[in-house]
C-alpha cells in the first residue's frame, strides 16, 4: 500500500501553490479590471491548469510584443 507522509503533502501543496500565486501576480500586473477578474476566477477554480495557462499567456504575449 502507498502511504503519503505529512512532509510529502506539504511539499506537494507548495508546488501547486507557487504557480497559482505567480499567475495571480502576473495577471494583476498585466490585466485590467474585468480581464483580471476572469483570469483570477480561472486560476482559482482550475488551479494548476489555469495558472499554467495564465503564465503561458503572459510570456507568449510578452515575446510577440518584443519581436514585432
């Protein structure tokens, strides 16, 4: 049987929490009122995938703005 210790749970929690907090910070910097609320809801309701989508959106938009 597979047992998960308390330390592993805490580490997993922080590994999932770090991208969410980072994505919320990026969304608050980049987006304005309504778009930030939409991104915030996506990030909070679909934590890991929403955060990943927001981070990718931020960096890809930044890269395309730099090249044009």
